[in-house]
C-alpha cells in the first residue's frame, strides 16, 4: 500500500488517463474485469435512494478502488488502497451515499500491462441518510466568479459542505492566479486545486503550502486560454473544516510577442 494523504483521499482522482467505456457494476455476484496501466476499468451504478454502497475487488496485481460522482470527482471516503490481508489486489470500500444519482466505480492498476480481477457490489437502501445537495459541490454547479473580484464563502464539512467549486472564464490567453485567505478571526486549513480543459481527473495545479505559516493561505497559477473555463475547488486537506474564507484572482497578461 502506498502512503496516501487525507487530501488525496478526499479531493483527488488517482487514475492515470481517461477511463474506459463504462459497464454496469455487477451487484450481488462477482464478474471478471480488466484494467491497464493506462486506463482504469469503469463501472456505472445508478442509485435511486440514499444508502450505503459497498464494492469489493480482487486481482493478482496492485489495484486501487475508487468511487466518483457523475462529474468525475472522487467522493469522500470513496477510495480503497488498503491491500487487505497483505494482498495488493484486494480492496473493499463502503461509502455512504447521501443523494440518489449516477455514480462511477474505477479500478486502477499501479504499474504497466493488464490486470485481470473480479469485482462485485451491493447496495443497502437507507433513505434517512439522504441530505440536501450542496449547491456548489460539483463542477457542473460551480459558482461563476469574475476575475479580479474577491468572493467570500465558507466550508462546513459537518453539514455536508466538504468543498466549494468555482469557475472562471478568462477573456484572453494569460496566466490566472488564484489565492485563498481565511476570514477575519477564523482558523481554517484550506487546499486549492485548479482544473482546466473540462477534465477533473488530475488538477493542473494544487496548493497546500500554508504560506506565511497560515493554513488558509494558498495560491496557484496556471496558463489559461481565452474563453476556456477554469474550475477551482476549495477544500480542506484534513477533510474537516468549518469557517469562512476569501478567494481572489487576477489575470497576468502574456508578454508581447508570445
């Protein structure tokens, strides 16, 4: 098992490259599947209620199991790289599903070649677990911000607000700079991730640097193109946060002749 930070577990996809075409997740009885080092195996599951989704996989190679939402972002607790019983190919995850919807299970291979495995899922329907959807909790529902204007927001993981998504649309080819600061009197640990090109597998840049020894002070810069949406996610590397913060941005023009 490779060491994984809580920030990775909560906020990043660990899959190399695009996923294969999705097949239905086998429920109740295992089926055979295969993943390569370049592409994970992808399984779709549609859930009509809140509840608990459990998925198990077993193979002869080093595998990681992950659950994402319909937008392709990893869910909290939706990752298993435990190497159960000393086997790098044996993984199990049980994830609380707070809202009905479409989800995706990914089986990724660490290394090259092709890995054969068996996979199965089960779902315990439990409607009392349902919680309201976070209005800015997905890339598709990100809050649109104007570059150059500061925005005040907050996180409260205990209330289901695990992260906030924002989207910027630059008017010119340039470098976009984004930064966060805690609200006055607030102590909060933040992480900043930026995504370009409409893919949410791997951030183009991330910050969990705690600049000036302040856990909320984060900054990223990324090259952007005119009219291309840039998505930014603000979360907590510890998976636990409550408090307000400010997000600000600026556009640095490219030098003449470039």
